[in-house]
């Protein structure tokens, strides 16, 4: 018996997306990979998540075609780095929509916000998809974040590769 209902075969695209992104750990793993945190230990540290939970979410995101594991050598044993696929990279506007919604309708305990900044012109984007100042489409190549975790630091986003 499955642990949870699967919506992966649902006719509704919201249900199919929720099957992949509708889990907090999975979304936060994606956030970390977008921010360039690509290794198990680094993601584990950032999220303070148990090994088994992180392994399971990484497996789910790989099975969904959102992440791909690539081995790298660290000392004696090979380990994996996790990279976004093209489909994973295409989820950036999903995260941006969540940023916008949360900053309009929920409180940041510290008052700090996540700034989405157009790398082309330096303007703060007020939409998750395009820069209203210069018209640039906001992709991993053209967007930097200032994250509440590291105020004042601009974070280049990680794409496939
Ligand atoms: Zn711009």
C-alpha cells in the first residue's frame, strides 16, 4: 500500500505539479540546488534534515526528472552532486511565484526579504518571470537573489550543467 496518494497520473496539471513540488522538503532541496548548494552534506546542513528524508526527496526529484545526480570524487569514495535538469531549471518561475505570494501575504520574522534581481540591469524584479525595467526574461542566467540568510550578498543561480 502506498504511503501517500500519487497525483502523477492525474488529468489536472496542478495535481501533477503538486505531486512533485507539493512537499516542503522537496521545494527546499530545489531552493538549495538553485542557490548552488549541490552536495548531500551541504544540503543536509542547510536544511537540518535527516539523512533518510533527504535521500528520499533527492530520489523523488530525480525520478520526476527535475534533478540529475552526477558523481564527483571526494577522497576515496565517489559521491554525487545534484544538478537541475532543463525541466528543473524551468521551475524557477514556480519558486518566484511563491516568493512573491509569501512576501505579500505572510510575515518574515526577521523582516528580511528575498530580493529577485535582474542581472542585466540590476533592477529588483517585482514579477517572477520578467524584468519590468529592461524586459529581460528572468532565468537562472539572468537572475540573482539576495536571500534573507545572507543579506547584502548577491547569489548567482545554478542551472543545468
Ligand atoms: Zn532588467
